């Protein structure tokens, strides 16, 4: 879902000039979602090493 949304948002970026397009929710939301997905393994690994509180 995140990849499809990101692809749709990037289509808007390519179609319109200016960097202000990157701040639109249709582009920024999927980018934030992708960052969260990328950080999940890092957080899990740190949580597993330290153990649950």
C-alpha cells in the first residue's frame, strides 16, 4: 500500500514543477510511511537486545 501511494505521489511530483509539491499530503504521507517501515527492523533489533522494560 505504501509503495503504491508513493508511486502515485511521485507521479504528481514529476508532472508539476516546483518543490512545494513534496509537501503535499499525497506525497509526504507515503514517504513518512516508507521511513517508518524502514525503521521497524532497527527498533525491533534494539528492543530485542535491551529486552522489554
